[in-house]
C-alpha cells in the first residue's frame, strides 16, 4: 500500500483482492484512499497480456473523454507514466466507476434501448482507431474464431446437450463463416456481458473490462451484448428488441449483419458453454466461471424450438427493415406442384404446410411458425442432425461411386449393421428405398423357393413398385386398387382390438388353415411378408404369439418369413431394436428402409447365407446407387447417433411415458377406443359410442393439432387412427405439450 501511495500521491486505506477471469493471468485489487475514492489496480505477470493491456490503455485513454458514459481510464503516475513496476509485474491504476451491474437491475425496454445507444456510441468511436496489436489477436472468445472451440464439444457429457452445440456450430460454419469477409470490421469491446455494464439511477453509467477487445466483425459487439441480456428471460427474442432499436438509431447495422445476428448469438452461447465444460474438466468450475452456464443452456434449448425465420424477422423489423411475405409464394408452389406432378401426388392436410427448415423434432414453416413433429419417422435421429448432414457433406467431397469398385465404407457399414442381427441373418444387400428392398426380398424368396405366391396381411403396405403394390393390401384393396392379385393370399390382420379373434393363437390357427388350403390346391406360397406392427393398418401390433405359432408351420413347407422393418426398425420400438424381436422369432429376410439414412435414400435387405447362395443363380444383382459411399457414410452416422445419444433407451422411456399419458387421457374421453403400440410408434383409435370407427373425430383431431402446430397423421382401414411416430429425440416435454393440446381440443369438441 505504501508503494501505491508514493507513486500516485494518494493515501491508501484499504486494498482487497478481486476475482479475475481465469482465462487471463492478470491480478486485480480494489483500492480505497483516505477520502473514500476508489480505484482498480491491475498487475500483469504475463508479458503477452501486458502488450494487450498497454494497447487497451492507449485506446481507452484516447476515446474516453469523447463518450457520454464512463470507460476505464488509466491514471498517470506522479512522474507521468501509465504503467509502473510492481513486484508481481508491470501494473496500472484505473479509475473506478460507481454503479450497479446491469445483471442486478430490472432491465426495462428504456434501459435496453439506452444500452443499445451506448454500445453503438462506443463502436462509432472505436471504428476510428487503428491497432495492429488488436488486429493480430487470435482470441477463442472472438466469434470469428469460433472453430477454436469446436473440439471442446466432446467434453460435454450429456448427449442431448452436446448435439445442440454441434447443430449451432454447424450453422455458424456454413451460414456465417462464408460471409464474414463481407461484414464491416472494427475494434470492439468484445465482452459486454451483464457484469461489464454499470447502471446508476436508471441510466447506463459505464462499461468495464476491455480485456477481450479485438478487431472483428462489428456486428459481433451487439451480438455478444444481446446474448447476455437474453439470459433468464421468458420471452428472450421480444425482450431484446429495444437494444437493437437503440443501436440502430446511432450506428445502423446492415441487412446482412442483422440476418447473421441470430447465428452469432447462438455461437457466443456455444463458445461460453464449451469454455465452461473445459474449466470443469480442469477442476476450475468456480461460481465465476459457471455463472452463465445454466441460463445459457436454457436459452439454447428454447432457441431450437423457435423458427429461425421468426427470430430473423423480429430482428429485421426492430431495425426498420421489411421482411418478405411468403404467402404468395406458398400459393404459387401449390399451383406449380399440381401442374407439374399431377393430382395423384397428394399433400397432407386440406391447407398444406409450406416448410422451410427443420431441426431435430421441430419443423419450421414460411410464416415463422414452429411445428412439433410427432409424425415423420423418416428423420429417425432428428431432422438435419449435424452428424448426419456432416457425414453426407464430407463424403460427397471425397468419393461417391457405384459398388463395382472397392471402397471401405461399403464393407465397414455392412459389417457393423449385421452386428445388430442374429447370427443367422448374415448377408446384406443395399438398395435405395424400402420399396426397392421389398421388391428385392420377394425376388430373393421366389428364387430360393422356386415358387411365386406370397402370403400378405390385411392392410399391409410394402412399397410403390409394381411388386410392392401387388403385395400391399393397403393399396390393392384401397381406392384405385383392383383387389387381390393372382397368387396373393391375404390373411386377416391379427388385431386384438375389435378383431376377428381374441388371441394370437386363434389368428395363427386360422392362418394355418388358410395356407394349408392353398397348399392342397397346389398353390404353395414362397413367402409370408408382414410388419411387426402394421402402420397403415392403424399402428396395430400383431397379436402376441401369432408369428411364433405360425413360423414353424411355414418352415415345414419351405415358406420364407419376411419381416418389413422399414417403419419399426433401428430402436424405434424402445425395448426392441427390431420389431421381430418383440415376437420372439428370427425371420429369413428383413427389409430395412426409411430411418436407415435419416431421410437420405438408402435401404437394405438382410438375409441368410443359404438364401443368398440360391440367389446367386447367374443373374447378377446390381444397384447403381445402393450402398454408395455417401449413403454408407450417412447410414453409419445414423448408427453413431443412435448409440451416442442412447436413442433406443430414449424411445423406450419417452414412449412408455407417452403411452401411459395417452391411456390416462383415454379414461376422460370416451371417443378414444384404444391406445396401442410400442416405444415411439403409437396409435390412438377413435370410435363412436357404439364402438364403430369414428373417422370424423380422427380427421378433426389431426387438423386441429396441426392448427396448434403439432404434426400427426391418420391411418387404418377407416382412417380413424391417429398415429404418432416422431424422431427418436422426442422428449417428455414434447409429450406433455402434445397430450395437453390433445386434451384441450377434445374437451372443446364435447
């Protein structure tokens, strides 16, 4: 204290150590003199930090007197120097600004508007300053250097959180980085968080701690400030708009800067969370380090539920820019699609939805609305999952070719996929779609058995090829269909709800009787094809014991069992990775499709060695694109995500929770006749008071859920079954929202 008193001609009466940013080595003290005046002493043991500190001092002392608010000013020593030698390193004494942290005061719209004005005022002053020192700085906090933090994502243990950082960093990588060169660059404060802004008597008093100053895109300044002002807010996007308006009134952002602003805010959140994860691993998880961690996660989790167009639109409108109205384009798209594709290609809902983007279990339309997707099982691990999209993009830049050439991915993925199957199912053939896989499976069975007839189940669906239509009761018995094709034996769907029989055993006995009659007529089928849960039949699980009792009989007549896992496979059923497991059988052929590539066109047929050998009869099997390197890279990433994010376990837990909540709902609404399914493959059957199918209520519920921004579908022979088959990242929060909305609209219908 004596040394400070001598150098600055003040009488120090109190000195206290202050917490510092552990990313830096500088040491801070609060000093009070005999007149009660306060100062900040900063000591720099690190010479590199000292270089930055001297440049910061030069700049702030130059602009400080021009500003309408306070910034730290370095006080000259008694001999006119800004820095002096301290036993711990070179040091400086700073002026002290009185006030409360903005983190601790009520942030009114007026205060946020003023904050925007002050930030803009600061940035206008800083843009006139040139600094080779700051221009050469490479700081991981600087948003333009966000890639410095990518590797830290793996330090985050919770997979559901980790994927959010992958997603938002991916958006930065592909939306922001390519456009950074077009943005205005300037020196900025770089860390206007809510503990670096002081408020006094309801006004912005000053900004503290310029230690993260750097030369970077100007828009990063408001982006960083907005990030912290949005934390812990119920309506963060609306809450922050006054700050944009205030900034815009002094130092207007361009249209492009405003469009990138949302991506920069989420990038700042991601960098902060990566830093917290790193400090935790290093055992430096102090309250200072983690102060923003919880609200940062909450904001990111809320962000993913909001349509990017809505956020961008709010920011642009707050800045005075007009946003595009896409309603006219929507109508043009409907007309163009009808003219181009024909009427047989239908759209969902009487008023179709125009989607512009999606993320995980959320889909976004052109009007800025967000839809909870409880329907699109094709996006198995979530829409636009960054690991999947990244795998596709990466491999497409390296090699994509047909399977006549050797490549690592074909065998690596095929071998890995087969590990999920019983040893008997040891061969795989790749194609492009479930329809192709169904077609190939029937062709294999016919070649192996040397017969053509096929046993199918009522209401079954197995694809859109000619063969697929012939073996799909859903198609040949439906509108435009011509009934049973020759050689097709149709069995009743073993449905225990309002079905023909009350047990799987009875259904199996009836099936055996029907097949035996065909055999006695010398019409021996080659195969039975079935889904373990009939999707188009109305989410109907095949009666327990049905396939188990039927398969030995089929085997005795060399009739192949084909199980279609296009909708039910890859962990969707929770307890079971494959649907056939719930029936305690091992089929001869398995068909895979939709979820295999998360929407990318890849499918497969998995079968036995004996069937494969018989199929090798001289006629070559070849699919130009089936199993190509990009498809295999994509499918591999899907398996990675299923495992890393424990999505089968999630399907089991969330699916059980969902089913139980629906069954509770059933007790209060007599129109719900049945709730059924496994995991995240569920159905609600609506019936009238007599127990007859209630198509009207099902259609009403589907449309009203859509109007409340929830996507579902209806199916079954009477279209009276509401079906839910969401991406496997669906969570209990989503379930509660779904059930609450369903309950409300059904109450309003009474």
